[in-house]
């Protein structure tokens, strides 16, 4: 499966490198895209859920890397739940080889 990474900037400016076991994240995020906090979490849930299912279809087991990444995103997002109009920016999408998508 073609792994991908998406670099995000949280409302306070901190960044996080996120993992996906599939390129499906390109269907949910664009480099430079800014998303409301709830929207970002929902898109992450959908993208990483599909990515995990693609791994399951190919290898017979769900990708724990996808579910672990989603859990990290949800934990981080919870810290911004009280921030009015919180936005998350997807700074970049890169392949496993580091090539920008």
C-alpha cells in the first residue's frame, strides 16, 4: 500500500506529522487547506477509516497505524475544543519517499 504523511498545524501553531497507510487522504485534504476543528476530525476519521479498510481488504487485517493515528488526532483536537473558531491547516501531503504530493 502506498503510505502517505500529512503535516498539520493546530490552532496554537504546533505541528504534527500524521500517517496514513493509503493515498486516500488526498481525497479529503489539500495542501494549504484550512479546516474547522470538527471538520478536520471528521475528515480524518473518514480518510483513516477507509485507509484501514483498504489494508484489511488487501492483507486480511485492519491497519493499527491508521487507528492509532486517528486516536492521536482526536486526543490533540480535544485540547482545542474550547477554542472559538479553531482551524487546522494541512501544510503538506507527502509520500513515504518524502516526495511532495
